[in-house]
C-alpha cells in the first residue's frame, strides 16, 4: 500500500511538472521568425506611345518608360535603351543594317543569348513571324538567375536587323523579379505587335 501511495504521488508531481513546463513554454517571450519575402511592387497601368526617332523602324513602347541613347554608342542613333526606372529594368536595342551578313548577325545574337548558360537552367526559343509586315525573328527566354532574362532579334531578312535584350539593375534572382519580368515581357510582345520597318 505504501508503494502505491508513493508511486501515485510521484506520478502527480511529474504530471504537475509537465503541465508547468508546457504552460511556461507558451509564454509571451516566444519568438517565431517571419518567412523571408520580397517587396511588393506596384505595377503601372499598360499604356503605350509611338517611338519618335529617326530610325528605319517604328514601334510603340510603354508610357512608363523613357528612351535613352545608349551611352556606349553615342554615334549610333538607333542604339538606344527603353528604361523602366520604377521597375529597375532596361531593354537595350541595337539596330544594324544588313550588308550580306545576316547569318553573322543571327549567330552573334545567338551567342550573346547563350553566354548566359552558365547561370541559366534552360533557354527556350520562340519564333517571331509577322509575314504581312515582313518582320521575322527569334526570342530567347532565359530561365534561371542569368543577368538577362529575355533576348530577341527582328529582321526583314534583307536590309534590317534589330537586337534587343532585357536586363534588371540588380543581382539576378528569378524568384524576386518574376512578377516584373512577366509584366515587361507583355510590353516586349506589344513592341513586336506594333513593330514595322519604314
């Protein structure tokens, strides 16, 4: 009988001790770290305007971007950047006339896109074709943490060649830029849709 009372008392003390520890561990000083996230980005309303440059092509670009002359090629008026200041991104455009060198220009464009394979895990290619406007080309969609996520070229196959590449002015992290990347890709598609050679 003595053993049973002692065992019962011991069990009661253990039970009270366990309840006390449980209640104390749920106290107000407990800390749960927040999961890491990204800043919210307010994307502008889609609106476009015509390019006013003396170049052999016309296109529409977003009103929430500005056209800036490419600082590395100030003597080339049709080498310019479409700068999305609030989105921290730029589309670099460079025009070259074709002089029996179309294959060379296409290969240069391909090599520039595939330079990003070091950081990319996939590069998807998509054909651009607007036969009614004599506009043809190729888009390189670069998946992964590459410096440039989207590159393209447009040509009429005889006289004109335009190359474009999208860059973000921050450390490449596809997860953080994905909403802006998708947004700007729509703007590039609009450039394709409105693009015409003069």
